[in-house]
């Protein structure tokens, strides 16, 4: 990974020991490097949260916006200068709770940006509250007896809203993650990568998932490659989360426009 | 005959938060947590350069490079 992609003077970062955000950020920088993108044409946009601190450690132009509002700002940047590669780094809360409406409408409009969700299954920054992605029964500050709600499946949510590239990966599988980030970034149209990271301080501690290292390495056990999952029974997949590419289709925009013309 | 490759590990003590991830992901037991719960490089000679530790260190604190002596 190119160290000139980092603002070295800002390190060490503020994240807790063993927080997964740094691993996810590193994978994103690796993807940008492997794609050979011009650093002056990459813009990182984030909202608020531990995860949303990530762009500030990079040497790219970046905007740290308001909680939930990274996607509209990123949309504006892309519209103003379509030559830029615009990447949003967001948390599960930032993207699916307060920013959930922005997410689905950017997907519906097929805005040509890449959204990388650092998904730690809770609100880390504010002390471990439940988010719309927190699994049922999980313990959080706001669900001390276990989450009664069902979570969104972020992959299906983005796909249903019209995203033209959707993938999920985990930071244990760095090569898998980097590969899918590269495909998402080069994809023309709205792309999202649900990136599973650990929050050892809250989600891990509350749910007895062990320390940071155990949380990271255990991704081997509960994240299952899509190609492997296709050969398993629903019983075998209970409690597992599937990683891989779920949507990779052509843009809606021009296609929809030409259909309209034909009908007129 | 191919000689055994050797690697040099650079560890940035100022950025390391002693989280133990490198200890857990290295299959060659290059790292250990010492008695003060600080990360220590104990078997650098066994490193095979797989980059598991560098890729999973959340704090950009590790660099592993091959040593080439021509
Ligand atoms: C408008 C507004 N509402 C609430 C907050 C408080 N707040 C800050 S971060 C955050 C949640 C962050 O969770 P997530 O997006 O999952 O990121 P993480 O910290 O877990 O990386 C909340 C509710 C805020 N900063 N602004
Ligand atoms: S609270 Fe959780 S998400 Fe935030 S820095 Fe700490 S470990 Fe990471
Ligand atoms: S993974 Fe990185 S931060 Fe954690 S103990 Fe090892 S060198 Fe230190
Ligand atoms: S490169 Fe691989 S073998 Fe070498 S220290 Fe890191 S994890 Fe261990």
C-alpha cells in the first residue's frame, strides 16, 4: 500500500485498539492503488461516526459532512465534475438509519458513486446503540435484553432500490475485499460494498465475541463465500452471512431514457 | 537451487496499539504478546512474507519486505 495515500502526520488514528476500520481503510487504499487511479481525481466523502473518520487520514481530497448526508454531498460532487472518482465511506448507522433515504434514492437514480459501508453492526461512536443492521437478539446499549427488530439486509436493500453493483465482503478476506472494491469503483453506476468490520469495544464486548483478534479471525467461520453457500442447505447456512458479488448489471439511466424515447 | 527467502519486519511502535491481531493471524509465530501485553517480535527469522500481518494490522504499523543480498 502506498504510504503517500495516508496523512502520516495524523496517525495514529483515533480508533480503539483492534478496531476494524483501519483494516477496511487499508483495503480501500490498496484497491485505489491497484487501479492506478490519479490521487488528484479521487474524492472521499463521509458522514459522522468512527468509520466516517477514515477519509481524514487519507491524502485525497475529502469532505467530512453531516451524519447521514455523505451520499447527497457525493452526488453533488459527481454532478459538478463527472471526471472524479467519488467514494463514500459510511457506517451502518450513517448509511441505513439517518442516511437510509439518501442511500435508496441514490441507488434508484443510479448515481455513479461507490458507497463503502464499514459495517460493525452498531453505532460505535456514540457508545454501541442498535442500528438498522444490528442482527436480531444482539445486545446493544439500546437493546439491553436483545434486539427485538429484524435488521435490513443491506445487500437486498441496495439491490431492491436499484443499485447496479452490490457486493459484500469482510476484512479478514483482504484479497476478496480489495477485488470487490476495485470492481465497485470501476463500475459505472451506483455501487455498494457492505464491508464487515469489528467493533470490539461495543458490539464485540456486549455480545461476547471475544477480543479484536478473535472477532477478526472468526469471520472465517461465519462469513461464507457465495460460491460455497450455493451448495449448502438453509440449515447449514443458519447464522452465516454470505459474501461475494450479488448485483453487477448495466446502468439504469441510459437504458431507461432510451425506453422512454421508444415509447414516445 | 532456490534459497530460503528472508524478510525484514518494520514495526512502528508509535502507531501500534498492541491489539494482538498480528499475533493471531501470523501462522509462523513471529509475534507474541509480552508479559506487559505489548506486542513483541519474537521469531522474525521464521517470517515467510505472507503479508497477513501487514494487511490486517488496523494501525498501519507493520511493513514486511524481502531482503535481497546480491
Ligand atoms: C444529526 C445527528 N444525529 C445524531 C448524531 C450522533 N451520532 C454521531 S455518530 C452516530 C452513529 C454512528 O454509527 P455508524 O454510522 O454505524 O458509525 P460507527 O461509529 O459505528 O462507525 C450518531 C447517532 C449526530 N452526530 N448528528
Ligand atoms: S467504538 Fe467501535 S467502531 Fe468506534 S473506534 Fe472503537 S472499536 Fe472502532
Ligand atoms: S496488529 Fe498492528 S496495532 Fe495490532 S499489535 Fe500488531 S502491530 Fe500493533
Ligand atoms: S508476513 Fe506472514 S509470516 Fe511474516 S510476520 Fe507477517 S504474518 Fe507472519
